[in-house]
C-alpha cells in the first residue's frame, strides 16, 4: 500500500479515536441533604451530611463525557428543626445511609483540554443521567436506631391497609445538575451541584395518613406504634391522629449531592497526536 495512503489512513484512525482516549479516575467529597415531608423547602439545611465516593470519566470529545460514579453518604431530617408548628407537633425524624451508583452524561460549554486553539483550561458544564440508590430509613428510640420499613408505620400489612405492601428501599432516580471544571495538567478539579429526582416518597418513611395506633400496636407491634406517632396526641382524651395526614403522598422525595472532585488523567489526547506526528515526520 502506498506509504502516503497508509499514513493518511492511520491519521484518520487516530484522529477518529483521538477524543476517545482521555480517561480519568478520581475521588469526590462533599455533602448530601434531603428534600421531602420532613424538610419541604430548605436547601443546605443543618442536617447536610458528609458524603464521598469514586468516579471514572470517559471523555468522548472535548465537549462530551460519560461518568461512572459511586457515592456513600447519609440523609436525615428532624421535625424538631422546623419552624412549622405542625411539624413540631408531629415530631418525626429519620436517618438513612445512602449508597448511589450512577451513569452520567456531561456536556461542556467550551472546548475543554484539547489541542484546538480555542480550547480552554476550564469550562462550565451540565450533566444528567440515571442512578440506582439504596436508602433504608431508621428512627431512634432510647439510643437505639431501628429500621422503619419492616415495621409498617403507616399500617402496611395490617387490616387498616388491606393489600398494601411495604415500600422498596432500592430505587432508581434521575440525577441532574451543573458545575465547573479546571485542568491542572494531568490533574482535573471539579465543583458541582446536583439534584436527584426519585420515584419514591418513602426515603423518610413518611407519605400517607396515620392509622389507629392501638390497632398498629396490636398487629405490627408496640415499637411500630411508638415510632409511627410520637406526638402523644392519641393520649389526650377526645383527640386522635387516625386518618389524618402524616405526609403528602402527592409529592416525591429528592436528595442532593454537592461536591468537590479531583481526578487524574490516565490517558490523553496527546498520546495519539505524538504518534501521528512521528509518522508524518518519517515521510
């Protein structure tokens, strides 16, 4: 085969694969918080908790990238932190260890970290994708944390809710957000803010209405009754929470991860470019 044609074909192949050769591996650290029945509106509440994980990024081009990410953190909230009188009376709380595995698609606003003359060493970006997460809510009683899902605190599995099933702690969510990337040679740093839209209203174990507390204690146990309604209203003669709203079943829970990421470039655009330029010099 003609040498010039061979070099041209090699150059085309290298050029076509050029943008697929940049991979990064790194760590992320930041904070998670939850939005739902126990925290309806407050972003970055006092219950924001430390979270972290690992990431792998595959840069398809200087504008697009795919990211695999694993996160571990905590979601929690307390009615006692609210300024809402009804929440203070309700007096519910929860804590949940969070595990998340996500596939994210990133879009850079500018050409980023390439050999083009208009490429930049920093860029804003947006991302979106899909994730699996596990959130198993717990509540504390007498210094002990109890898993709430098996207790059926809203009457799941009782004659008050015939046919109802316990909610799943393994769920799917849609992550999306925005951030900034900065290139420092073989090291990249990134700041991001991202929300997760979930399909469940039970990250916090709160969604529907109260059931009769005596019935709940009889069928699901006294622990379920104590954690389902710690307000004490049922102890007041003539008052009851039965069939009153415990949460808002018309909404779904959300959570957030805001973090700082540092990655190491384990393969670069220039590896292919140097090979191609060496071949051209041999002509």
